[in-house]
C-alpha cells in the first residue's frame, strides 16, 4: 500500500462544515487503498487572532512564548478533524509534532526541520489508521516547542512525506491550481498544468503565496511529487510540481508575481573600504534577518550608498540592528522606503535566451512605470517599483510575454 500525505490549510478547515468536507477528502484517499497522513494548519484566522492577543499584552513578545501560543492552534484543528473521520467510521489518530518527533533547530518563530522520527507514525499507519498530524510546529532536542514560520504547514507535509517515502504529497488549499499570476491582480492569468521545482521555488520566494518556499526546497531535495489541489473540488487534479528535467521548456516565461511586503533600506555615505559590507550583512544574518535585493552605488570622496530590501515584518528589528552598525562604521544615516513592491518574472526557459530582460523593461516602460532596483538569476528577473504601480506592472508584463491566453502559447516577447 502506498503512503499519501495530504496537507490542508487554514481556510480549508475554517469551520466545522469545512472540517467535515476535508474528512471526506481524506477518507476518499484512504478508501482508494492508500495509507494516509493528513497534515493540518490551525483553523481559519486562528493564528491571526492569537497574534492579536499577544500584541495586546506586549508590542514585542518573546519568541519562545509566541511559539507556545501559536502552536496551540493546530491542536484544535487536528483533534476536530480526527473526530470527523472517526464519526464517518474510519480509524484515525491525531498527533502533535512533539508526539511524532519532528525535530527542529533551536530557533523560535522560523525554525527549520532537521529530522523526523517515523517509528510512531509508521506504527499507526501499519495498524491501518489514518494519521492527522499538526503542521507548522516542531520540537527541539531539548524539548522546546518551535514553529516553522507562516506557511510552515506546507513544509511539515513535504518533510513528513519525504521521511515516510510517500508516493506523493498533495497540498490542498482554497485555490484550484497554480496560475501564471495571481488571478485577483491579473484576471487573465492562465492555469498551469505543471511547473518545475525551480520555477515554483522562485515564484514562491518572490510573492506567489500558493506554496511555502521551504516546502518546495524540500520537495526538490527529495524529488517528492508535489500537487497543489482544491479543498473544495477534490476531483480536480490541480497543478503538478515536477523535476526540472521532466519539463518541456517550450516557453521562456512560466509566471510572474508581486511581493507587496518588501521594504527598502538605504545606508548612506558608507566608507568605501574592505569589510564594511561584511559587517552590515553579517550582523543582519546573526540577528536572523534575511536580505533580498542589494545594490551599491559609489559616491564621491570614497563613500558608498548601500541599499537592500527586507520583509516588512523584519523592519523594526533591522533598523535597531543597523543603527548600531551605522555608528560603528561611521555611515551618515539610514533611509527607509515603504512604498515599494517587487515584481518578478520567472521561467526556466529563459536560460541562455537573450532579450527577456529587455522585454520586461519595455513592458514597464510602455506602462509608464519607473524601475527603482533590479536583480537577476538564471531563471528570474525582479524589479522594484512603486507599490501603487504593482498591479499595472503585472498586467503589462503578463500581456507582453503572451501569458493572457487561456492556453499558453510560446510567444517571444523579444520580437
């Protein structure tokens, strides 16, 4: 019997009626002859509500206590789903991450999984029981409860699937597939039947919210078949995420995305000497602050301006850290720009294909949109634009690269 791991997000288990619907999807897979593990997030807006409560107590709550608080959400949803499955006549058991043995590094609020003990969960599966597992959470070797960060239930599901050597991992959510762009921002977005790990990883990193980046990293690492499906239409097969070598790269661009939660920080008049950049970014790294786009411009008198982007959730901490660094390196000031959005174009087919960047820049120019920063990789080009221009930027780029059609066509935007 094959093992199938299913993951259900917060909107999928938002109330008891939806939980009963999820139970049907789980039971359907079980009655197809598979051993099933269902990984579940907290119900609906539970996590947001718990964060709100914490903020009413403290504007800057301790990360350890936040993990204790937020991990409680999944305990409610897994027990209710297990009850619904049992009520339908199927054997089932719910398990917290600590009961399974999902071991993480000793980092609160955004821990990474380092190991999963499969003995206990495998025993339940061998006893022909459905296992409902808590996503988003883990435990350190010292017994401390941790969380994996927002969207971490995706990562939990893929990691469990890899540890159990499952046949596949299905990620169920309130969307039915992966699209060339967010349909809420680009109504003409096209549905994708399949996408490569590399493309999906880049799309997830640059703002597409359908899958968590670390879940795609894990799927790619273990070559785990990953399928995004709808919780509300379980017959729909959704979008398959596959290995890069399994894709036919007949199109230069697969999709585009916008990240509206980026903030640009600039440190002005930084002394132009060895070790200064290492000091800035090394200190940010030590404080667990991730940096995205970076640009350095040379000023007169051997000074540089260094600008980079961080997630808005890290801004307060970043400014606190950088103010200390600024004084050490004797830079003049720190400037913050909140009015930005990162618009990105992704496609494995753009490798060694000239003119993709020019096509993107032309699309933005035609829409009258100014570019503030640019970064590139083999399969991605990102531009910072004014936040209020993000939607128009997406639509313009989407049309330029022939992604508006119901069925994607291989259109070269460089022509």
